[in-house]
C-alpha cells in the first residue's frame, strides 16, 4: 500500500509539473525579444506601438505587437527591456567616406573645389594605404554605430578592406570601390581599378551584410568612357552604382560650359543613370533634372551638414519628394562634415528646408525620420530588406533612451527624434539580430585601440601636410 501511495504521489507531481510547463511549451522559441518600449515601425501604416515588443529569430523579425501579445506567444533566448526607450529601425547613412574620419578637421572653411583639389586629394596621395583605410574605417564605423547607424553606403579606396572591417564590426554596408581618372592610392591605372573592383565584387557576392558596389567618383573626375566602363561593370555584376551628382556650383558650371547640359542630363546622355544608381547630394538640380532622376529610378541622398559647410548649396528636397523621388539622408565623410551623426543631420535637414523656403511646415519631423530609415532604404535600393520594423525584414533596430532631461517630456515621438534627441542617446544597437552595442558598450570593436591608432595617424598626417604632395 505505501508503495502504491508513493507511485500516485509521483504521478500527481508529474502532472502538476507538466501543467505548469504548458504555457512555456506552447510558446514559439525566438532568439531575441525587445520589449516594453515605444516601437516606431516606419511601416506603410506608420504604426507606433506603445509598450511594444519585437521578436527576432536568426537575423530577421518574426513578430511585432504589444509587450503582452509578444510575451504570451514567444519564449526568447535573450530579452532586452526597452522601458524608457524608443525602439526603431536602425538609421541608414546613405553616403559616407568612412576612412576619411582620419582627415577630420585637416582643411576646413573652404569651398568644395579648393577643399578637394588643394588639400584632400594631395593628403590622400601621401597618406592613404590599405592599413590607413582599415583604421580610418574602424573609427568611422565606431562613431556611426554609437549614433545608431546600422547601414551605410561608402565610397573610397581599398574597398575590399572596408568590407572586411565592416563585416568584423557586424555592420551592414553598401560599399563602392572608387573609380577615378587619375592614379588612386590603390590602383594606378583604369585597367587595374576595374580588375580590382571585379575581384572585390566576386569576393563579397551573396554576403548577408556586405553589398559590393562600383563607385565612379563624379562626372567632373571621370571621363565619359570611365563612367560608361564603370556602369557596364556594375550592371554586368548586378551591383549598385554610387556616384556624386550635381554636388556644387562648379560642377554645374563645368557641365554647362563643356557639354551644354546639366550634370544630370549629361549622366543620362552617357547611359549612367538607372534604378541601380545612388546619387550623393543632388543639390544643383532643376525640375527637368528631377523628372529625369525619377524616370530612371535613381535614389538620392541629402547631405545637409556637408553641403552647408562647403557652401555647396541646398538640395530642393521638397520638390524632389513631391515628384516621387526616393531620398535618403547622409553625413558624407567626417573630413567635410565633420562627424557621422545622423541625429544632427535629421535636425539640420528639417530646419534648412524650413528657412530656405521660409515655411515652417516644410519637411516635417515624420518625413525626416522617414528619410533616415525607410526612405533611406529606398534611396539605396534596399527597402525590401531594411528600413522598417516589419515581419520578414532584417532585424536591424536601435534603442534610443528618452529619460534624459533634454528628452523629457515627450509629446510627439517624431518631433522628439528630430529636434530633441542626440546620437549619444542611442544605448543599444542590433544588426541582423546580433547586438553590436549593448547598453552603450561596444561588443564587436576595440574602442580604446581604435582611438589610440587614430591619434598615431594624426602625427603622420600633420607631417605630410607640411609640404605639397607629389602628384
């Protein structure tokens, strides 16, 4: 009898344990749940979910909803409590030169033409090596990740090294090898440049984080043949084309005097424009140019800080958006900006359009946040993968702290992001489901080593600038 009672007791205990476990067993397993935050989806409906949550499996988003809904349905391997924070898509920096972070501040208060030809091109000729690009890119990525940028489009030299460093950091990049008519730091001839670029694209084909691109610098540094050869190479490999377009007054003047048409018209005539093109700046464009850009499906990026600092002009963003142009937001390089702060770009983009048009309603905050997220994804032709928090898209998201004095109180989440919050308010960054910054602690980069190396390069660069660079 005692043995019977003992067996019954064991059976009852087993049943009780099983019943207690049923809620957990019924839940779907995911790798990560971000919960208890204000979730800005940037989806087509522009849903904002108060006390919301995002569930992630692998590198993709599997569900969004209230914290209660997600908590009832999913069991997470890791949970991030986003209480007091905005959960939003990672910011997309549509145009940068990451390695140029090492040239930050070497030549300021100059026109773009003088800045490039008298200072930057000579400094690059004397200093840029593959190792320089590795450390400069690490510095640029460190700054971008700390400020909530999860994807960037880059144009520079030794771009295979840029891709390697970007991959090591766990960041997403559309990375373009620069094609230019004069001897570059990595390739002395056009044949070498095209061969290098082909190998670069072959190396990174199909990578989940890296999109290899071809980057003919501009119509003012590339001949018609160079532009056509670069575009043909890109299209042969189904790769994006990154190029500066209509950036400054001197470019417009040169194009009109030499070809009798605008830079946009010239690029269209030479067969460069297409739905694979990302045009940086697009400042000096008229209505006919905008119509051409829209017709060819070109994405453009607005770089307000850099354009203001070099007095390059103000992009007609309102007219372009009204015409259906895909427009993103970008920092440009830290040598002309002088930072990689997309929160500052959002703030300035809105205010610059308002004061230029003398209309306080121009480019409202929500539209600016769109340019930094889903609009930026459209501009770099990646809107099917990134730019919004939606089921099936890549799990690229950031947590922005809203508890600081400058962030309190919050009435409108879009206005808060554009006009009040700062890059330093970003506390956590997730890219492809992996945490690259956890509560302001970098997990993929050695920050002290990067900063120390940057200061070593400072001495080298200063010495090189003491004498004219040989060309």
